[in-house]
């Protein structure tokens, strides 16, 4: 869903995502409550734009970037402009990101990575791009695109890593593609329950 804010900025919300907006004469704050969103911010140097999750705070004056508020590994990825990222709890600066940079917070540690700016928020094109990600993390993202409960019966399988491009419009086929290199399978017990096992 696309939402145009009162300042002209545009927020594109991913599936199972929600925001709370507070824009006034002296501030522009958006709290990402769950999920992820892509922001195209209208420039205003006198009034920085803040995106807050429970763990991260992104500050910009005008740019395009993605914020993912997953509990285990929230991230900020920049397509255009620059974004200052701080720890929402300690208020310490973690990084100043430029196009093609991503900051991910894992176990309280900031990890910087790079990507093609055109791949920022690939979910907007119906793609999940995994670059050496644990299967558990890929499953967390795929859960947003299916009404089914996804159950992983093998913890060791969840720790295995995958790289690939998966079609979010076909989550069951994406799950099968993720598991295939490890000889695992998807069993559908109903349209509402998918069990993953070796």
C-alpha cells in the first residue's frame, strides 16, 4: 500500500506492516510498528524526517530508503541520498549510510553491507533477494506473504544459509526453492499449515 503523508513524502508499506505518523510544524516522525516500509522523503532541511523502530532511528532530510523492523535483525538500506542511523535506546550513532549501503543490527551489533541500489526494497517488485542468509531469516520474510502457518521442524536446517532470488507472489514455490539445496521439502497439511522438514 502507498501512503502520501501531509508533507508530500510517500511511504510504501510491505505486507503485514504498520506505521504511526506524527507530522507537525517542528517535526516529522514515523514509527514503523511492524514489518517494513520504503520511504521517499520530501526534502526539508529545517525539519528532519525520522523513522523509528524499537531498536533503530533513521534520520534524513530528503532521500529514498527502506527500513525493516524485524525483531531479530532490523535494517536500514539506502537507495538515494544519505541516512544517519542511531541506536534508538542508547542514542549513539551507528553509521551514516549512502546509496548501496545497508546497516543490519544483529545481537546488538551493527553490521554494514553493500548491495546494488536498484535492489533496495526488492519486495516492491515481488522479489526476495537472499545473499547468504540463514533459512530462518528467509522464512521470517516469506511468512508475510502467505496466510498459512509455516512450521520448521529441523533447527539445524534453519541455520543453513541460502543465496537466491525468490518470487514473493508464489510463497510456497519460494519455500520449496529455499529448501531444495538441502534435500528438505514442504508438506501442505491444509491451505493454512505448511510444515518444512528433511
